[in-house]
């Protein structure tokens, strides 16, 4: 039922409740969009209990060094409505009978009514996961090589994972939260064998080979090898590299978690229903026009129902990759390294970001599940096997210690990554699209509505000073510029400039057993980048920066 204010309500504009009259109203019932100010911010409470028992043993048997262990872990989590939650049908009833005022704060009767329909304190979700596993490893030097001992390590791992997640019946009462009671559970047994051999062929060349075989009771067997080398022709120069394959099974939640036959929530951003509010600019909400019989407030520029959750038809994600790097000491007290890496993934486990559906609604029409009357039941946004991903780049690391001075010791450190490629493929056979420097067309597999943002360059720069009992570090975190998600009118398109955040930390150890640390976060009070993306309801890029400005902190530690 819709939130309706009838003309008989004392809160109808111009009525006895004191709401000012509005020109043009003819006593027709009003459909309202309403947030109850009296309730304040809606908050929940999480109660978690994590327990872990670990038993281990190690020793020597027949010349083999061994380690064995047993781990049992149990994690339980309950979620409660803490404040600001009420029965949704109760809100609608309160509007219809004139008790609740949607245009302002409540009177005494309205406050009492809100208290009577409150669900604060009620448990709404409970979940439990367990891990039980045993593992054993053994290693032994087989023979001597010119560079050292040829060493072999072997091992085995056997474990069982379980998960159980239940949304309790009370969630159906909080109708405006748009969720439903559900239950999902799954379990998995995994057995693995692995071996690694390390061969110091010479004093300057070391080779390493490893292989791991895993058997999943639900996804079969996979074997993944890795080889690597390390060559140090001089003390000032070293080369290193590796090649490997990878395998990632869907998580228990992805494959067996809760999934309902209908909607489980609302889209994070507002969109136009492409069938019931057509004619607009693809992907730009608020530009369509409702078809005959539809109300714009229901189908245009609104959050639409979507279905998230598990997918029992998922396949494992697979990858191949290699690295090649060099480490140099060009001058005394200086080090710099460059490592090129290249990864190719197939059957990527992720979600389609919301904008994909609306940029080409005809192509993705099958994902818009509709009721018999044509209204939208939900958008299918469950976890999927997308296409491939091609990622490559160079990791850069460097450090330099300046000559000692009477003012103290100064050092500088840099760790950064330069992307040469980051292409995503939505489905097998579709084109690869670059994500570098823009909002990408694939999500990270954990937050379906937020596409990956990949910066061409990002780094952490640290400047350190130490003298006596004092030690200070000035840190810069840097992200390069990128193109905003410009799903708005063209005159509002923008590029986001590079973002630099400076932090300062100072530590003093001059007191016995006491360490005092003080710091300033966001030293220059930088503002977070603004964004056109409607996924970020506050207008700034919360996935990359914090809205908190300059902040101060201090900590004292006493060691007994």
C-alpha cells in the first residue's frame, strides 16, 4: 500500500493540524514520500562472537622437520534494530487515520503512536560460520648444491567450512527497508596436497618450484603450479620473476547464501525504469517520461527493486600470471625496484554495476524481471561469472637514507603502482573495456553497485626524521586523476583531479617504559573529490577519500 494522506486527516494542507494550505489542492488524497524526522537516524547494532581453538605440534621424524595443527573456529553474529525503526504498515495506517504528520514533527498523539509501532531492540538477522581443519607440513634438505641445500617441503590440508544465514520474519514488517525473510546455508570440504622445492643452483642463482592440488567436494579438483627465480649477479643488482596459475572457488555465501524469489533490496542509485519511463538519455536518471497510467514518482528517477544474493550456478574463477622485476642499489644507502606483473583472469566472480543495466537496457532486458502487469519485480543483480580481466602494471619501490647530520637522520621511502592495463570483459566473447582512470564496467565482487575505479598511478610517500628519542614521519597518499561517472547532462561532465592526503605522526620515547605518539590526519585539510555519480549519495567519492577534515590524535603506551 502507498503512503496516502486523505483529506480527512487533520494534517492535510489547510486542515486543523496547522499545515499551511497549498494552492491547487482539491481535497484529493496525497501520495507522499516521507522520512520521519522524529525517529532520527535509523541505526542497527551488531553483536559478534568469534572463538578459535588452535593446537599445534612440531618436531623431527626420520630427518624431516614437521609441523602439524588442528584449528577449530566458530563465528556468530546477530543484528538488531537499535533505533529509528518502526513497522512500515503502521506508518501507512497512521497516515491514513490522521495520527501521523508527514509534513513536520509529531504532536503528543503522533509520538505515542510511533512508540507503539517501534521495533527497536528486535533481532532481525542471525548468522554462523565454522571452520574445522587439520594441516601438516614436512621439510628436508635433500642434497648440497653450489649455492646451498636443495630443500623439499611437502604438506597436506583438510578442512570443512560451513555457513548459515537467516533474516528473521520481523524484517517483513519494516517494509520500507525492502527486505524479506530468508535463509541460506552451505558447507564445503576441501582436501589439498602441496609440494615446494628450492634449489640454490649457484651462489647467485636460486630456482623455486611449487605445485598445489585442491579437491573441492562441490567444484572438483584443480592443480596449480608456480615457478620462480632469483638471480643476483652483484650486490648492487638482483633480478627476480615468477609464473603461476590460480583458482578461486565461489565463497559459501556466493554459492549457497540466502536468495529469495523476488526483490531483496533497492538499487543504490536512482534510475528511470527503461520500460515504464522511456525516452530519456541512457543511464541518466530523470530524463525519461512515464508511460500512460504510471506515476513519475514511482518509475522515474527512483530507487528500483533489485535482487542480490547467492547463485548456485557459479563456476570457479581461474587465472594465469607472471612477474619480472629488478632491484638495484645505484648509490650507497639507496634502493630502487621495479616489478612488472601481468594477470589474466577468466570467469571472473563479480556483479554487474547498476549503470550497466541502464546504459543498454535492451541488451540486458532479460535481467529486468517483470510482473504480469509489466511493473518491475526486480533487477537480477546476483553474483555472476562475468568474462575475463586483463591487468598489468609496474610496482615501484624506493628508499634513500641521507648522510647523517647533527640535526638527525633523514630517510625517504616511496611505494607506488603504475597501471599499464586494466581491462574488463562483462561476458565471454564481449569486448574488453579499459577501466584505467575511470569508473569501470565491472564491480569488485563484493559491492555490486560500485564499479571499480582504477587509478593510472597511486603511491605512498614517506619522509622520516629520527633524532634521539624523537621519530617523525610525514606521509603522502596519492591517487592520480580520473574521469568521473558522467551519467548526467553533458554540461555537468567533469574530470576529477588527483587527490593528495598528507598525514604527520611524531613519537617520543624519552620516558622510561612510556611511548607517546601524536599525529595529524589530513594535515592540509583536503576535501574529498566531488563526484557526479549518483551511487554516492553525499556527492563525494567515499570509496577513495574521507569527508573528515584535519583531525588530531594522541596516544600514550606504557610497557610493564
